[in-house]
């Protein structure tokens, strides 16, 4: 199971984990913390569903104004700020549109995910299909598998 593998990799590397989630609404954090022992590495997460709350956690108002909350730039700042706020080595962020309607003139299924692993930042633009919950699940699955890949590299 990917979640357990991620936990094992973080433990072996003595790394801590945090998350900042928008469209996933805490699904990543809930999925990870369902693993026994997750508390050894997972320090916390923030559900930043609105622009105002993203800004409270350090995402710049200018970034949201210029690029939108549904953007690669916003996802990157979210990952960086999660790592700073929770003082973690690894962080993940999710922003996008899970539907059912377009927002910020951006289509349903457009998602941006960023990962901060130590001092490296990775960002991804995904164009997903499916119902709202399927899109959210695909985001979380992508993050788990990509974090595992980066930690193994």
C-alpha cells in the first residue's frame, strides 16, 4: 500500500511531512493519518479552501490576484508555506477545480499540485476527468505516488 510505503520512506529518512489543501479538503491528511504510526512524521495540515485563508498561511495576495488560486504559482507558494508553517522537511499542496462547475474561468479537472522535498520544489499541472470525488482521490493518489518516487530518487 502506497501510504505505508510513504510513511516507511519518511521514517527511514528521518523526514517530517505537512500539507496545505484546497480542493482536496483534507483528504490527503486524512488518508495519511489513517496509517498507524503516521504521527511520527506528519506534523499537520491546513485546509485553505478560500483565498483569504490561503493568505493567512502565507500565500501572497499578489500571487492570487495575478495568477488565481487555481494556478501553479499558488500551488508552489502553498507547499513552501506549509513547510514553513509546520516546520517540515516535506510538504504537499493541492489547488484546483474539482467541479461541478468551472471557477476562475478554469475547467473542471484542472489541478495543480506542488511538492517540497527538502530544498527542492516540484510542481505539476494535471487535467483530470471524473466526478468531484474521483478528481479529489486522483489528486491524493498522484501525490502519494510522486512523493514516493521523489524520496526514492
